[in-house]
C-alpha cells in the first residue's frame, strides 16, 4: 500500500527539513511504503533543503495554498494521499491514525477543536470568530457535519480525490474539498488532533482568506446566493406594488404613494431576475456537474419551454389588457391629460416579468439540452 504525503511549501526553510525527517521516521516505524512530495514555490532555501533529503520536489511559481496541492496531486502515486502543512503545526506521527480510518472512510480530517490547541498556536480572532463562523456557514449551507472544515491535516483515497476536480487556488481550497466530497457522496470522518504554534511567518490573511472561503461557499450554494435574496425582494416588491395600485397607503404614519410604488416595481423585477439566475445556476449544476437538486427535477417535470412561454404570454396579456383599458380611458378624454400612473407602473412590471419568463424558459431549455 503506497502512501503519498504532500507538503505545500513556501519559504519554510526553518521547518521543512524536520517535517520530512519526521514523516520518514513514521514510514520506517510503521512499515509504510510511502513517498513524500514537496510542492514548492519558495524564494528561500526550502527547495535545496527538501531536495537534499531525497524527496520529490515539484517546483513551480504559483502562489496559493490550493495551487500548491493541485500541482502536487498530478504527481502522486499512492493509494492514499495525506496532506499537511510544512510549518510544524501538525504532528505527522498521527499519520497512521488517518490511514487506519481510511479503511472505512473516503476522507479523514484532523479536528483541532476536539484535540488540543497549544498556546499561541491559533490567533484568537481565528479561534473564536473566523473558524467558528465560517464552519457554521458551511454546515448550514451544505448540511455537512464537519466541525473543523479548515484543518490542513487530512487524508483522502486517491481514486476519490481524482473525482473531485478541485480548482480553488487559495486557502478556500480546504472548503472546496469538503463541499465537493459531500456532493460526490464521499464518507467523511473527523479525528481529534493537536495543533502547535507554527515556526516562521504565517501566510494567512484573515480578512482576505475569510472572504475567499465565504465567496466559494456562496458560489457553490445558489440557494443562499440567489434564491433566498431574490425571493425576499420579489415578495416584498410585488406585495407593495399590488397594494399601491389602489391608492396611497398609510404605514405607521408614513404615506406611501407613487415613488414607493416605482421602487416596489424595481424590487419585484430585480428579485424575479435574481431568482431566475439561481435557477440557471442550479440547472447547470445538475446537468453539467451531475449534482442532485429536487427543485430542478420538479421544474423539469412540470415546466418545459412551451409551458413556461405560455405562462409568460399570459402575464404579458394581462398587462396588455390593462393597457388597452388605459388607452380607452385616454381616448374618452380626447387624448388629453391622463392620470393613470399607478396602473402604468403595474402594467410595466407585468410585461417585464412576462418577457423574463419567456426568455428564461428558452435559456433553461438550452441548459437542459444534454439531459434531453
């Protein structure tokens, strides 16, 4: 059983040598047939140190945590791939624990929060705010029961890793692996590990890397990026647009009239468009990324190009009929002054939504051509 241990390295000349020696000791002690791959983008002596210890060094100039792993994964030969930082924050003597769990699981992650986090090992901002908040977001968005999704000490079966098609080039790579593992049905296991103070300068940028994690989670969760905000805007806008059609509203002593109705119309159209964008994203994920989604399946079952276009035409027709009524009223005044601003706003809203519905039906049908 060949095991590949991958070490991302950028300017870790102080620790890379000790990490490699520790891993070699583990291989010897536990009779593990293993290889060590250092993915290096350093400008210090890390490359020379790693090379002198007889391990494989993949030299590249791509900066980023994810880039380091993506470059190294191309060269791994082991049945199992172990990942760990080269700054001595993780205890590589724990490698056999990970390999043991891989007999029954596909991805094993070291859980620092259920182990021992040594003094000064983790910045208080990361420990008590950043990691818990991002971890909660990931669990809530994707229903994944992982307590420490940003741990850098993990192991995965090579055949499963090849299926994930990982792309993230920064620290968000850790979140992407877990999200895609979950979406691909991999069995995930966490084990407690200890976390130690790093040697040398940290490469972590709290706000930039935190945002990259959050951005990736939003991109992989169209429900929270598109559907939820879109639905809220659409409901809020359509309720007030409809209510203001019949005249001003006194809301807590505030008179809402024409201008709030224009804003409500804008929110209705905007919310509807955002909802449609969410449906495009979910349909693409189902058709081309082979994900599963009940909403898309329901839409494909009951709404096709013809039905969607018919609904759009019906909405436009209601607007046109209301417009004809306004034209009739105008003609009765010999085309003089006309006070029909409220119905005009309502008609405009209906026609725009109807047009959006028709063309969205065409686009959803195009996205679904492969499935048909």
